[in-house]
C-alpha cells in the first residue's frame, strides 16, 4: 500500500475512540433504518453490543450489510467518517466476555455475558468515505 493511503487511513482511525456514538444503518426489506448506537473499538476491530430481540439484530440476521457514520468536530468545523461493512454475530463466549468487560455500559443492559439478550456483533469494513472538517470533497477508499 502507498504511504499516502497509509497516512489517510491513520488519520481516519485517529478520529475513532474506544467507545463513541455513531449512526448505524440497516435495512428492513426495502426500507433503510438508522439509529444511534455505541461503537466499541478494541484490538483494531469494531464491535456493537445490542439486544438479541432488537430490530437491528433481526435486520442484520436477514441482511448483514450495514453502514455507520461518525460525525465529529474540529474547532468550529465538522466532518464525518462513513463506513460500509458487514456485521457478523459473534457466538464465541471468550470474545463476548472480553468485549463485555471492556464496555462501560454493559452492566446497564445485561446481567452477564451469558445473558441470552446480549448479542455481540463484529463489523468488517470494506469501504470508508471521509470528509475532513472545512473541506468540500470526500475521500473514499476500500480496505
């Protein structure tokens, strides 16, 4: 990969925090559905913790293609990162425990990692669209 691509990727990833609010888009038949969720970044991977019976979980089981958007601000200027990805529901208990222990809000929603209403999703990005603050044209690249 080129140095320019590596620098751009590093710049984009620099905006991602350990846990932050994003807008997650799924699809329900032919209708897009968007909602705020918390994105967890750990070990260079992206995770979403959610309820097993939630609409987004049901939608992702039918169609795992998703997008998420992170809005951010630098000074008075705003930018965004939009990511196209595939969501995979994780069943591995060790991974579910690790992410649960890492996530600040876990105890607010679930009793423990074995709670049947706890669903963990790993997001596998394929494309990123990036708009720097104070710029008008987006940068787009595939991973």
